[in-house]
C-alpha cells in the first residue's frame, strides 16, 4: 500500500512540475512573439516614415524639367546630380 501511495505522490508531483515548466515556456514564448510583433510594427512605421520623408524632400521639378532653386526644401546634392545628368544627356 505504501508503494502505491509513493507512486501516486510521485505522479502528482511530476505532473505539477511539468505543468509549471510548460506554463512558463508558453508564457515566455508568448512574450517573445509579442515583442517580435512590436519590433515588426516599429520597423514598418520607420520604413513608412522614410518613404514619406523622401517624398517630401525630393527635388522639385516643374513640368518643363526645371528645378525650383528657390525652394527651401531643395536637396542641393540631388539637384546638382540631376543638372549634371541633364547636361551629359544633352551632349550625347
């Protein structure tokens, strides 16, 4: 009879330990997934902000292909590169 009780308590204790460990693993996995989702959302917002910034700060060119040199948002490097490309294509 005592052997049976020892086996019962051993099974009960093993079940409790397994349940505790399994629960801990599930919670940590859930936290990791939530953190990954938050990181992905932040990266998505960063990428959208970069695209929006590029749209707002691109060189202003009117329909005739001229650059608005008076614009305060003018990217001088990009404007000079575009001008050089225009001159090179005119030579060819």
